[in-house]
C-alpha cells in the first residue's frame, strides 16, 4: 500500500497563476483533509471531506477550492495564487465517516507534502 | 475552539539524555494524538491516548494523558539522533460535526547531538 500520495512535491508559481494539488489514498478511508503548515503556526486545516461528494471549510479556506473526485482522490486548487499562499501543503485521510466522536478512528495518515513557493 | 499549547518550542539535547515534551489543552481532551515529522517529510503517527491516566509506549517513547485529560506528555528515554524532528500533538474536536478533524499544537523541534 502506498498510503497517501501527493503531487507535485515542489512547485513555484507566479502571483496570479493557478494550480491544482493532487492527493490520493489507497486505504479505503472515508474522510480526507487538506492542511497548510507555516513556521510557528503548526498545521491549519484548509478544507475537509467526510465522504465522496461532500466538502466543507476548515480554519483557513479563503483562496482555495477543493474537489472530492471519488473516494480515493481529493484535490486542492489555487485559482489565483498569492505570496501569502507560500507554504507546505499536506493531505491526510482517516476512517471517520460519522459526525460525532469516534475515538481511534480519527487517526489521520499524512502524505509527504507539497512545497509551494509563490513569487 | 480548542487550542493546544506545546512546550518547549525547541529542545536541544545530547545523545543519551532523557527529555519530555508537553501538550496542554484549553478544553478536555477526548482523543490526543502524537505525531513525528522529519524535515521535508509528512507526519508519522506515533500514539493515541484517550482515557485519563492512560500511558502508552513505543520503543523508547512513552506518552501519558493526565487524569483530568487536559495535558499530555511525551517522554523519550536515552535519546538518539534518529529521534530528531518535529513532534506535534493533535486533539480530536468534540462536537456533532467533528468528522475526525484534529486541532494541532505548533510543534516542538527536537535536535539530538551525537
């Protein structure tokens, strides 16, 4: 099993350009997440998807859109990149499908990350 | 919203020394997750704690959740260079729409000198 994979690993964009970050998992997980990691800020949730066809905003959704293409894939799109979006982006997945607490099933498994630089 | 505070923010130790990293929550913890991240890589799941007073160990790493379920500690015994990295704690968000969302602390950077 590959677990969670992300492409690309690195990307340099100019301000205003668009791009899509791809994420796929082969663990048959229901929920998927997109985070950004910035120095001193920890991980912040951008968007998440509790099941195929559903998505919802996290803590920092502005400037991003997502698509849950199927159970395996969850993409993150930057329509018009800004320097403030320079960051490391992580995708994660978990078994959880229910809304309430499900201790143990909330374990998230992370991809290797995408380093994005917006000039 | 739940906030997690990790201390210290960074730690430099000599190989062989013991060390402790703390994670304190502003609310009761219903599930506390510890992850390790090597530079340039993704997060690796270490352990999950759920019950007050619970303690789990993996190799030379021990994690504990206090009885009040508001603080967790991660203890490394006889540190090795392979332990170096960033350690993050994450807490499950209580509530009807949690969907497995986790809130993370800002991370503790561990350096181990040979």
